[in-house]
C-alpha cells in the first residue's frame, strides 16, 4: 500500500532522515519503532506532506505523492494522527470531528460521525464541550476520531500512548487492533517496542535516521539485538 | 442634568456606537480571531468609503445599492492584499505584519491624498437628513439603518463562524496550524479568506456609514484606534462582544461629551476601557483560554 524509497529529509542544513526504505502491506499493522529523536516524527511529516523531502519517493497504492503537500496525502487517504494530538482546543468536540471530514469524507460526514461516536462513546457525552478542556485520554480519542472522519486507507498513529496512564495505554492498543480488524491499515509509530510488536504484523526499527532492523514482528521479537537494546532482556 | 437631554444623547450614542461596531466587526475577525494586527483597517475603510462615494457621484448608485458592489470588491482587495502583499512581505512573522500593514496604511492614505486631495466629500441623498423621533431623540434614518445593519452583520458573522466549514477552519487555524494542515485545510487560502471577509465587512460598514458621514483621505484614522478598543473591550474574537463594545463606546462618548464637553468626551471611552479590563481582562464576552 505504501512504498517509501530512499527518503531523505531534514530541517535547515541538518539531515534527519538518511535514506529510508519501507513498505507497508495493505490490511496489516506496521510498527515503526525507535527511541526519542531518531527521526520517526520527521518521517511521518515527510510522508504526510507536512515537510518537503530532500530526496526519495513515496508511492501510495502505486502512485507517487508530491512532496510537501498535505492535502494531496489526505486526498488519497493517507491520514496522520500526530504526536501531541494537535486537536483544535478552542473548538467543540463536534466541530473538531466535522473538520476532520472537511476535505476527504465530506459526503459521508453524518454517517462517519455516528461511527466515531460508537467507537468512542465518551466523546458523545462531550460533543458540545471545548476540546481543550478534556483530559489527555479523551483528547487522544478525539485526535483519532478526527483522523477516522477523514476516511483513511492508511492511518498513521504517532505515539498514541504518549502521556496516557498504563490502563489507558492497554485500551489504546486494543482499539488499534479493533480498527485494524475493521479493515484499516495502520502505521503505528511508537517507543513502546514490546507492546507494539505484539499487535503488529511487520516491524521497522529506526536508529539515527535510518532503518536498522526490519521484518515480521514475531521474528523481531526474537531478535537478540533488539532484545538487548530495547526490551532489556 | 435632566433626562430630556440625557436620553436623546444615549440614543444618539447608540447609533454612533453601531457604526463603531460595524467597523470593528471586520477587525474582530482579523485581529480578534487570527491575531493579525491590521493597522491598514482604517485606510481600507477609507478606500471603501471612496468607493461608495464615487459610485454615487459618477453613476448615481445609491449607497445602499452599493452594498451589492462594494463589499465583494473589498473582499477581493483584502484577499489579494493578504496573499500577495502581507504574507510575502512579513515572512510569516507577526511583528512584521504590524509593520507591513502600518506601511500599507501610509501608502494608501497618501495615494488618496494625492488623487482626491484632502477635501471632505459627502453624498447628498434625499433621505440623508430625514429624522425619526424616538423618545424625544431625533435620529437620522441612515443611522437607524446602520444600527440594524450592525445587528444583522454581527449575527451573520457569528452564524458563519459557527456553522460553516470555512468558519470552523478559521477558528481552528487561529490556535492549531499543524492540526489544520493535517485535516487538509488550505492554510494560506483560509488566512486570505478571513482577511478578505474582514475587509469585505468594512465594505458593508462603508455603505451604511456614507449617508450620514463623510469621506476624506484621513477619515479612517479616527476609526482605527476605536476599532481596536472595541475588539479588545468586547473580547478577542467575539462578534457579540464587538457589537456591545461598540455600542458602549458610542454611548460613553456621547454622554461624556454632554457632561465634559465635546472635546473631552473621548476621555470617557478610555476610562471605561480601563475599568472594564480591570475587572474582566478577557473582555466583555471573551473566553479565558
């Protein structure tokens, strides 16, 4: 579904991504793993058009995405739920969701909003509340709900467990599995290596702006190198 | 002081206040919502007033008929100015926008001085001096129409911001630019649209203002400071607040003029401004964030 070849990107003169190759198959959950500052968020920004890559190609369902154009990414169904949520704090929950479907998914907005509210019943109670006044977990639900309003084919979740309580983290991962079972392809970008690989089909480990390890998640879980550096075994 | 002069002066102040509110409504969108400090607001009002004036002088088009022509034209001017001049010249930094719009206002006002000279011009419509008596106050028809116009415009803007995607996008953009990009909002376009709509509302203000007012190249200057005062007083980004703020300032100015004399009447405006902000720093209808 997504094929990234030789992607390079950075800010100013600093190169962050040094040639990333990555493939995501339709229908699965791919995990992009790595600790803080290795370039995961820059990778997301580059493929979803928030920044213009320096080099490389991004193919989505076989056609090439223009770099640095977030609307083009949304139009084909590549949707990102960013790290730090970036919901609209001054808007109500309903308006946040409506804006999620203001470009792609506009014709089915009322149907989609109902679906999102079924997935996140908590949001239904908060529909007319300003989004910025909700708890962190509720804001994360809203961020994902807003992403779902865009009728994604590939949903990128950047650190969805960040700042959530352990109980909520578990709920979040269950939700990701549930969304995937409904047919949504997911790219999960996480620091939580163990939990992510448990639900993922493929895994990529990023270090210093390059992919150092990749493969099926079961294989990766058994990989001694990964166990040593990330799982504390 | 007896109520025989107080009440008419309050009513007169209300109608003047409605004009202030009209001018401030566009600024509420540009400054209150998007936090673009637009010092060219007064100069653009002047441009719109000249537009109304020349449409009347050259083609005999009534200022109220100009409502169909001037606001759309002003919208286009605002859109293009924001997209081609302000954004490019300010390189995306807010403090530069302040300087760019200040510079724009100087250029526009001096061009007007050069072409139109500094004479004041009026349109003499048949109804311009007709008055209607309300509670002992003789109010000119144009001012009553402007009052209604201010109410309708504030209501329409509020509805637009609450109920349309563009309105939601403008509010979203004000706080969360990255989030806006991620849902596919065309950021430069929406910025320019807001600026265009804000300037378009100035076009409405000009059409409603002209029958009871005048135009000269410096006419906008008197309005800019009051407009900023009204926006902050009413609460940043609140259209209802701008309406009430405008009315309060109009009334305070009129009553202050009555008590302290015409030239000191404006002192009251800023005294009330300081007082209200002391007790409600977020403005009358503003939200704490």
